[in-house]
C-alpha cells in the first residue's frame, strides 16, 4: 500500500488511485441507457469510450443508478477492496484452512499487499469488475464437487463478461458434468433475460459487436496482455487470424491439461488459478487489469512458503514482476505497469509482454507440481511407511493440509 501511494500522487487526475473510476461510470451509463431505452452499442459513453460488455451486464449495473454519481467512484473502490479481501479468504478456504482471527488478520495484510499488483491496482483505479468476477468463480470452485449451485458463479460471471465462459470448458475437461450444466444454464439464462429486457441491444451485441474486438483497442496496445497482443507487439500489427487461433488453441490445450492434472492431485486453488490465467492468455484482448488471477497465485506461493521458506523468494518475484510500477511522463500523467514502462531499447519484447511471460512460468510451475504429486502418489502406494513417504517427498503439506493458518504459522 505504501508503494501504491508513494509511487504516484494518489489524486493525480489520470493515474492516482483516488482519482479514477472511469469504468464504473461507464457501467452506470450503460444501466442508464438501458433504463431509458437508448442503445448500448451506438455512440460513445463517458470519456469517449464504447460500451463493450454484454447486455446482461447493464441489468446487473442498474443498482448503481441508486448511488449519486459524485459518490460512485469511492463507493465502488470500497466494494472492490472488500471483494479483494473475500477473494483472499476464499483462497485459504480452498487450501483447506479454517477461518480464525489469525487467518483473518493475515488475509487482510495479504490483501493490502495485493493492492500493489498492477491488475489489482488498475482494477481499483478504473473501478473495474474483474475482482467481482473472480470472486464468483472462486466461490464456485470452493464448493464441493457436485454441489447444487456449483457452476452458478461461473455462469453469471460469463453473462457479464464473456472471458469467464472458459471455466465452463474447464468443468467439462474435469468431467464435472453437473457443474458444467449449471454454468451453461446460468449463462443461457442471462442471455435470455437480456433478450427479453432489450431485444435490440441483444441482437446487435450477439450478431455484430461480439465479433469486433477492435472496439476495445488496437491489438498493438501495450496493455493488451494476451497471446494476440504478444503477436501484435512482435510484428507491429495485427497477427493473422489463423496464427492466433492455432497458438491460442495450443495454449488452451496445454493449460487445461495441466489444470486437470493439478485438480486430480488435490491442488484445486492452483488449478483454478491457471484456468483463469489461461482464459486471459487466449482471450482476443486482455487488459493488464484482467490478470487479477495473480492474487490467488500469490496466496498459493505464500502457502508454500509456510513449509519451505525459499518460496518467499518466488512470492517476492511475483510481486516485483507484476507490480504497479509507475513512470510519470508529464506532470499530470503517469503510466502504471511493467509493460508500459519506457523501453530500454528500440524493440524490446520482454517487458512489453510481462504478464504473459509470468503466465508461461506459472504453467511450467503447475506442470512441475502435478508431476511431483503424481510421483509422490506412486511412491506412497509402494511404501510400507506412508507417513515417512509423504514427509520425505516434502509436498504432503501442500496437498493434505487441513489445519488453520494459526496452527501452521
């Protein structure tokens, strides 16, 4: 938090975390347009930007009209901070911890640390909805397999913003048919409801706007942290559609394969985290603030560090690589994030694609965890002293812990 407030004036008009809120006002205007019968997708909104979300999202944002416009930015900033804290708590729950005062306190400190991560800091600055969508998905995956409502969160999240629909595919490859069906029905229900409320907007979105990602920004935009963005950064222009589709398909396949292996060995939090990161990577356009999935990844690394202190280095490395490092170009403007820092030389493909590179390392790490767990399981089945086998392997605490954080620390 100190870095967030010390690196740039918090009230700097175009970068200060206390002076943002552009996107939440766009959400509010979308709801206003829906309520008063104006088109969502024709004409510019606040700040000269276009409305790019689903028609259902405008229904979800209707309660925002009850909040005075002058209060909206600060109100949603507080909401996002509470949601961030809830996400951290859900991560510990998925790791098998029980809620305790010590866990609540440590989670608060960790949530404050996460504010410095670029995706979180930018989400807070713009008043984005990424943390809310992640909370819905984490709530889904924290529930028991086969639970009645499991899948509802992912379906609703996909109804607001399409990227979480990737988790329906994840449910399918995990063979969790009931959850996949629930998510699909929930998504279909959001589309049907929006079609009833605003058939013209629904028709325009699903038959036109849906296919035009350039409405968001050019592929070459440095903040486009996706595979398609990487290709555009490297070539200086939009990549051929076939090349992006091939690479996105390969990455999605690799990511889902690792996700399945992790889920089978009990690493549910890491599995859903890599699923969320894979969704960002294969999306046609992923702003830096879409990568809020670095939050559960950081929680996972802190968890590993409880048993092996060397993992604190990995956690610190993640914070450094994805931090909200700022560069003040003019007295009233500063850019936030490694990928928009000034380049040290003319063409520099590393920093400009920072989030995707971190994702590649996270995939390799996930693969390593899955393989070690599978090897440990084989050794366990051939061992006369199972307890010693798990202790010798050194990862049983990562997979089997069911104690509270207060008991672990």
